[in-house]
């Protein structure tokens, strides 16, 4: 059979992809600089062929996983015949080498999208952007082929694979890396177009209108990816926590912060033709942080100098890749950006001004988290000793940055472009201010009003301020109660979808803030040993342990506890947390049982029995945690709705003088 | 900023455009320095071929089996320095669990520099527990006595309680099969 050659086929396709990516990096760019149309036109077929080759390579690797071809070192190290099919496939990207290949595949998909959908782009801009995409591809394919090749064969084929970390055998985590990568790699579009614009020396509204939907796509995926990761940590790790500020989480959060800033500053470029250099810089930085995130997450290379030492080739390669990509683009920025022409003027109190404030706070937040993440590494390098940076640092610096931002978030959309009317905007927010004060007072009363509760009450007040402020802005837009209802409704249907997108996304954030505040301030945790029949009360809910059962799963054995959950004697249902011990590798995991009411989660974990037949249990009351997930979904839905806006579907118009762009309806 | 163009640079502001690349180069320099000069290799432990320092550590909360220097006598063992704050330890950990499952050599753990005593135990429940005995070293007393430069770090101790080798950084399958395992077999034969 020819099938035993499949890995070689995949390997060969990847080598060919390297050749094509070299052509794609050089020829269209030179063609665009020298004005040779045939060379410019090569960008499109190159991107298409690249996509086909990388897809072939990826399919070959996936095939090797599906048929459990343990002659591949990568498959042998990360798979096992007993694994369910879904996890065999997700095993492809559950390791360093395979995840790098997935990264390149997604990059190829985005390049293909530019090649195929960018019909109305100026050919020069398109060719230059595709060249930059080609350069990124070249770097990554070189990295895969020389330091992280998933197609390496083993001289001795093992009987079976070494399995996959059972913690990773979970649907949430199976789709977490692809989501994150769609986000990370999506930001490469803004990056490539930023570099292309720097080379051309021109940034205008049409440029911004082209990069905005791509940035939005990346942002939606990254939002979902972070949400999914956090949700996974919450239900799988069994500690009732959903965010640990560990470097892996920060690695995805930093580009999200920068990307959110980029999304807003690109809006200013599109509407008002100003903040251009800043937007270009943000596009470069957002993608640079995504690169950093990629390497932090999968290879652990930037987390400790010790990891550098453990595999110097990989470390040197990554460093060179980062120096070339980030250093090169920032140098280009330093040379070319000062020549970009500034556009529209604006007063500090204006829509632009508020978006600039958002940008400053978001970038400062991103820089802060980056500093916290890299600080242990820097300290080690400079011999300042071992430092660990944890939750207290982030809470101390992050919260003060977010408070003014959320306060301004309700006001900004009510300000006009160029020069806003701050007293007028504040006057229209009387309802938000009133309800927010009421929320402060109500929280205080409900939770018992100690001095410790001030922060929590303040957080809830902020969430209400943002939620109501966002709704007020929407009501203003359709002139609710100021026009007859029918007229308002017809205004509502004619509003652009991007306006609805913003309303939804901002409202989603309000939900997230409420969730964060409540779960950080009022979570209740009880750890104890329980005998059968015993009842423990947590925050008014009664957990009764009624049974424990030992069962065998496909590749694990499990201990399942049954709790009867009730409140004030009224039964609410059964909860069945599990403790599993997997076969290969032998590793215990906890499967928490979560009972969700609309407002709260009740969360139960069961542990091993002690010598008297009592079981260690951990029971949690998690207030408003479900709102975190609802909020993430609402934010992502807002992004998607905005993407479906007519003006993106119609595509970017021909480049027009700045004045025309400014005449677009305000968002 | 009133009515001044936000993006038009004056000559004096030009250096601002150089700032990003400058910051990046400093960061890249730090990484490069580390790459050229990995600390584990330039700082061999002072203690190689000397007996382990005397110590007695408390067990991890709820785990039992505390670690003292007396426990390191009698058979060849590994002493692994770890901490729940240490990311490279997460990377190393599954392989330590593998070693434990093969039963090749007992691994003892020193849980170093935890903020809360429970953190290390939670971490072990999350990622698996490869250790035979394990002790809590919140104030770095034992880590300093061992001359630890960072985590993870692993000492090979022979049956007389003498430190014979120190490995800085995560134990990878290569380090294990090329260096540690042959050394352990060697020490057993002596």
C-alpha cells in the first residue's frame, strides 16, 4: 500500500510550501516596487498554492494520528490507540510541533482570503500585504522544518503511543487552541496591511476599512478562545477558579487587550482619518504580542531561561524569528511613520478623544500584564533573584486602569466626533448614574454592608453604569420616547449592524464585570470530609452526599459521588462529581459537578476516601459566574453582528479623499 | 492637545517613533544574553561530591511523608526543586510522573518559595504527584543550602547521601536517557 508514505507526502508538501512562500515573499513585493504587473499578479496564485500545500501537509499529519501511525515520533509521543477519535484529532495540535503546523495552516487560510476576497483592493497594497504574509509563512515553515518537525520517523516503532495528558481529553480544550490561533493569526492581517501601508507611505480611510473586519474576526475568535480556556479551567481543574493570571493565560490576554485598542483606533482612522501612526503601531504590536503568546503557550520557551537552555536550537530560532519580525517591522515604523500625513483635528472631549483614552488605558493594561509576565524572566536575567508575580500584583494595577475606562465607556459613544458635549452627554446618563448608585446601595444592603464590601459594591455599580449607559446610548440613537414608538422602531431597523455590534459588545462587558466582581468578592468555599448521608450547608444551599459509586470508563476508572442539592428543604436536583484515574499516563483528574441557576453556580468536587470511609469534598457557591460566560458570548456576538455590516460585505471602496470618509454616518 | 493634529510629528517628536524598536531591542538583548549564557551551565553547584546539607522539612499539608536529609541515605535518589509558581516545572512535570511510574528511581520533592503552604499541594493534585517524600521550604533555607539557582532543578544523590550531580532546568527525555539514567545506574553499581 502507498499509505505508509503519507507522512513523507506531508513532509514533502511542507518543503514545497517553503519554496512557494519564498516566491510569495519576494516576487509580488519587488513587482509592486518596480511596477511590473505580472509580478504583482503572482501574489494570488502563490497564496492559493500555499494554502493547498499546507492543507495537504496538515491532512497527512491528521491522518497519521487517526490511524495511529506510531512510526512518527510525534504521534507516538502524543497519541494512543485507546483514545476516542475526537481526541486523536485534537492531539494533532495538542503538542508543540503539530500546533505550529496548525498555526501555519490558519495563516495560509487568511492569505487565501486576501487573495480571493480582496478583489476590490488596490493591487499594489494587496501584493505587498500578501508578500508580508509570505514572509511570516517562510519564517514559521523554516522553524517547523528545522526545529519542530512533526514528520520525523522513529527507528524503532513502539507498540503503542504514550497517550495524551488526560486533562487535555476534554471538548473545551480540544477547541481552545484552534480558537486562540484563529485569533493570534487573524491579527497577522492587520500587521501585513500595516507593513504594506508603511512601505507605500499611505494610510487612509479605505485602508482602515479593510483592516477593521479582519481585526474584528481575530478579536471575536480570541474572545471566544479566552472564554473557552477560562471555562475549561473552571470546570476541569476543580478549584472553582476561572482565571489564575498564569503566563499561559496572560499570553492570550495581552494580545486581546492590544487588539481591542486596535479595533477602536482603526475606527478613528476610518471615520476621521487621524491617529494613523498610532494605529499602525498598534497593528504591529498586537501581532508581535500574538507571536510572543504563541511561543509562550506551546513551547514554554519564554517562560523560563531554563527552558532556553533545555533546547538551545529552538530558542535561538525563535529569538531570530522575533527579531526579524518584530524588530524589522518596528524599525520600518521608525523610518516611515513620521512621514505619514496627519488628518482631522479634534478636541480632547470628543468621540476621538474618548477612543484615544480607551487606547491609552488598554495599551497601558497590556503593557502592565506583559511586564508582570516577563518580570520573573527579566529579574532572573539581571540577577535580581527569584520573583513570582501573582494575582495581587495584577489586581493592584489592573483594576485602577479599568475603572476610568469603564466610566468613560458609557460616555464616549454619546460624544460627537471632533468636538463633544460632555455636560450634555452626562445629562443624558442620569438614568445610568441613578441606577448605578442604587446598585451600590442595594449590593451593600444585600451582602451585609461591611467596609470590606465597598469594592464589591463599587464593581457592581460600575457594571450597572456601563450596562445602562450602553442601553441609553442605543435609546438615544433611535430617539426612543422622543419620537412616536413607530418612528423609533423604524429608526431601530435602519441602524447599521455595526451600531448594534457595539451596543452588544459593550453590554457583554458589563455582564463580565458583574461576574468578575461577584465571584471575586462573594464566593463561598467549604472543604471537609463527609460520610454518606451527611449534609453541608454552603451559602444557604444544602449538599447531601447520598451515594458513591465506582465505575470504569473507556480509558479510565472513576469514583462518582451523588449529592442531593436543596434550598430551604426544596430539592433542586442531583449533582454527580467524578474523580477519574486515567490509564495512560496514569493521572487523576477531577470532573466537577456544576449546577447552574441563572444567577449562580453551585460547584461540587469529590476526592479520595479516607481510612474511615469518609470522602474529601469541596463545595463552592459561585455567585454570577455564569454571567462571565454569557458576557463573553454576548461580546463575541456583538463582533459577529458588526462583521455582517453592509459596508464590510460590500467591501472597501476605492480610495477616496479624506473628506468623504468623514461624512459617513457616525457609529 | 486642543486642536493640534494628533498624528503630525514635529522634528522633536521623531525620537518617539524610535522608542518602540528601542524597547524591543532591550528585551531581545536580555533573551539573547540568557541564550548565550544559560545560568545552569556556568554555575556548577558548590556542593557536587559533598554530603547533602543537614535539614528537616515539614510535609506538604495533608500529604504526609516529610523529607529530611536522613531520608536521602540508603539508596540513590533524585531531589527535585519545584514550586507551583514555576512554569517550567509544569513543562517538566509529566515526565517526572513517567519516571515515577517506571519505578526507576525514587524522586523526592522540595516545594520551594510558596506564597501559601497549600499552593504546592493543590498544584500536585492538578498535575500529578511524582514524589516519594516531599518537604515544604517556604523560606528558602534548604534551597540556599543546596545552592539552588532556579526551579526546576534536580540533584542526584548517591546512597551515602552525597550530591553527585545537579541538573538545572526541566528534565527532558534526552537529559534523562543520556545523562541521568546512566549516572544513576553507575552509582548503583559502585
